C-alpha cells in the first residue's frame, strides 16, 4: 500500500488528475460500446457514487480541520508555557538564572525547529531528543535551587510552570503526529476513480458527448481532495500552521537580562 506521506502534494495532484481523467475516458469508451444495449441504471449508480464521494470528502475535511485547529492551539499553549517559565526563571537566584534562561532559549528554538521539521523523521527525532535533554537539565537546576531553600516561593512557581511546559510539549507532539490515516485518502481517490468511470460511461451513452464538464468536475474533485491533504500536513504545502506565537516568545526571551 503506497504511503502518500512520501510524495509531494503536486506529484499527488498530477497523478490524481491522470487517474481521474483516465477513468473518465475508460468509462466513456465502455459507454460508447454499450450504446443501444441498455444501461438505464448507470445514472443511478453515477449519482450514488458521486454522493458517496461527496460524503467522504466532507467527513475527511472535518477530520483534517479539527486536527489543524488542535495543532494551532497546541503551538499557542506551548509558546505561552515556555514564555511563562522564562519569566519565572528570572526570579531564581542569580547563580542559576543565567543557565536556566540560556537553556530555555535553546529549548524554544528547538521546539520551533521540531514543528517545522515534523515530516523529516531523522531530524525530528534528533530535535525531540535534544529537547528532552534540556528538560532534564532544567530539572537538575531546579533540584539544586530547591535544595538550598525548598520554601522559596519563586522556586515553587517555577516548578509549576516547568511542569506545564513539559506537559505542553507532549500535547503538541501528539497534535502534530495526529494525522488523517493514509487509508482514508487512498479510499477517497479510489472512490473518485470509480465515480468517474460511471460519469464517463454515462457520457459515452449520450449521442452528443460533452467532455469539458467531465474534465472540469474531475479537476475540481482532485483539487478538493488535495486541499484536505494540504490541511493535514502542518509544515508543508499551501496551508501551514502559523509559528508566530513561538517566534514572538523567542523574541521576547531575547530581551531578558540575566
């Protein structure tokens, strides 16, 4: 079974157009051969298949849109958590403050990089591994501060925000990796191809064959399915999740003084 994640959107679109147009032509040739031999049920099958295709596209679009919104909310939540942790880190003792702020600055850059490289598996794994190392280093710094005076209020609020920051990384990762299953898009293209076999067949049965509407409808169907795929790919394509909240957090952290 081909994994569509391994192919670019334009490549998928080109292949989908060829397959849909080819299906329409095959159906038209079959319909032309069947002229005079009946075929009254073809229009019913054509309408039913196109209706099924429309229903599947609608459900898939809703799935992709909900995942897109989840990724966008996850970025905002994680950026806010990192920003809050950095603000509270400025309340820590001077001996720990500088290192913690530097680690948080690197961490924010890594989180931005992780989101942007979500489709590059080796880079993504390396970025997440380094993020986890920084989290461990931040915990060691926090333990050192708490060991000096566990009753310090700044240490307590910093631990709370650090916990939230780590939790938000897990939520963000889950949102980025939560994609519409590959089998759903393969099923969409399969139903589209079958539908256009019926469309072409019905067109071939007509004495006056009109090809432009068939090709136009095929292009529209392929474009809509591609739009749903684009919506499901958070870092590439025409529709991407804005990284501005994380960029704003990084910019504000750059102005923090030790």
